[in-house]
C-alpha cells in the first residue's frame, strides 16, 4: 500500500511538472488578450488604456522566455507545449502589438486641422502596415519552428548561437516600449504617424530578415561565479522599475539597432576584405615608360 501511495504521489508530481510550463504559457496568452481589450478601449481622452496594453505585452515577455526553459529544466518538453507556445506568441506578440500599433499610432489622429483625405489614407495605410507586422511575426515563428540550427547571413563569433531575424517578442517589445514612453498618449501629429509607420514596417522586416540577433543563450545562472551576473540583472531591474518609460525604450531600441549595426558592420568588413584581396591589373603603358 505504501508503495502504491508513493507511486501515485510521484505521478501527481510528474503531472504538475508538465502543467508548469503550460501555466506560464497561459499567463502569456492572458496578457495578450488583456492587451487587445485595452487597445480597443484606448482613446485620446483615455490614454491609460494604451499604456496598460503596452505594459501587458512587456509583462508577457519574461514569461515567454521562462516557459521553454522550465520545460527543458524539468524534462517536460512536448509537442503540445511547443505548439501552444507558438500560438501564444502569435496572440501576445503578433495580434496584440499590431492592434496597439494601429489604434495608438493612426486611429486617434485628430480630424480637426488635418486634411481629411490625407488622414484617412494614412489610417488605412497604417492598418495595412500593422497587419504586415502580424504576418511577419507569424512567418518568423513558422520559420523558427521548422529550422534546425539556422545560420544568419552575417555570422558572429564561433561557438555562439544567434537568432536569425529579430525574435517576435523583441519586436512586440519595440511597439510596447514606444507606447509606454509616451504614457499611452496617442499620436496627434501627421509626421509622427509617418515616422511610426516606418518604425513598424522596419520592425516587421527585421523579423523576417536573416540578420543575426543576440540570443542570450550563453547566460547561465548555474555557473560557478553568478554574482556579477546577478548584480547586473538586479541593477537592470531597478532601473526598469524606477525609470520604466526610458529604460524599456532604451532596451527595446538598443536590441533592435544592435542587429542593424551588426549587419552593417559585417557588410562593411566584407567590402573592405574584397577590396583588399582584389588584384588590380597593372597598366602595361606605365610599365614600358618606366
């Protein structure tokens, strides 16, 4: 009897271990759903709804990072968990930020003092670009699910693993960080909306690009000397808590531009290397005259 009871307890603990990653994924989905509802309620008179939506998306990012790691640590990874995680990412980091990008950046443009035809065209084009953002995010997830050890076009240090294309949580983080930086106050200027249009389009392009982005997979809290890493993480969390508007914007845009800078530097080095190894044919006339 005692043996049967211990066996049942082990089975219950095992089931609980399997539920733990899915619990984090469910929190991720809940945050995305909440962000969507808040984005739809936001307006120029009630900008706090946009800010809440942005914070909900940002809140979901660490949960997305943790569910996979917990599944691997507890040896409870499964096909069901991977599929559920992908669907959660589409909702929270695809649908939610695309709706937020549209409602905050285009839908609230004032009708007074602006060419109505130009305003309507910008709103329509903004809706289209926001949808493209969603499609790029879903394509990035699909490519990630079917790829095995993909290599970026601009490889980095040997032995290090990189993301190929900007991860969809980071792209959603760019949208939410910009909105949170303004405390949710929607855009009211035509040219600011045009700039926002370009930023959303650029973020979508980076997701489907083959450029390298830092993955952070080399971070290991179980190493022998984690004190320095813990201090850095604590300092970063303190800055985010105290100066969330600025800190989150710096982190999100810094990560985005890190991929752009890495690609630009790689192209520049290749061009310099190509020029250095190209042998120019000597001029026969100059050789005769000498």
